[in-house]
C-alpha cells in the first residue's frame, strides 16, 4: 500500500483511478488540492499508464499519494483505494473530472449541520 501524506486520520479520503489520462489528470489533481477544506488524503491509483501521467503524478508526489501498476480496471483501482483509505468519508473522483471550489467544505458543513447522517 502507498504511504499516507498525513500524520493524523483525515476526514476525507479522495480516490482517483487513472489510466493514460495525462491530458486531464493535472486539472483533476489541482481541483482537489485547491480546496479550501484541506482535511483529506488524496490517493491516486494508476493502471500503468504509458503517456505523461507518470510525470504529472511525480510532480505532485509531495502532496498526494499515488501508485502506478497494472490493475484490472477502474473498479479494481478504486477497491485498492478503499482498502487503504483512512478517511471517515470517501470520495471517488475520476481522473477526467474535477471538484469545484468549496466542494469538500460544503460536504463537511452538511455533516456538521446533520450529524445524524
């Protein structure tokens, strides 16, 4: 398993499966890392890309946790993330999607307002 970036248990774990998504994954990563709510770990599982995905992941190595190895597809990559997730809330964000600014804060605020859910 990949080693966590955080020293404490994060509130969110964001999991991104990826394969040959070099054209998109930088934007995806930036959308997560630019969130105003930052109590999260970010795990990316790449299926052994042969485009520029690896260079992009390496450039963020100090801020994300990632692993690149052959897998059995998107569901398998997400399941690997779920196995290692430490967050109380899990988010699955595909490698060509983004979180809009304030997304994690909005989810956190909703949990604070409705602790019974």
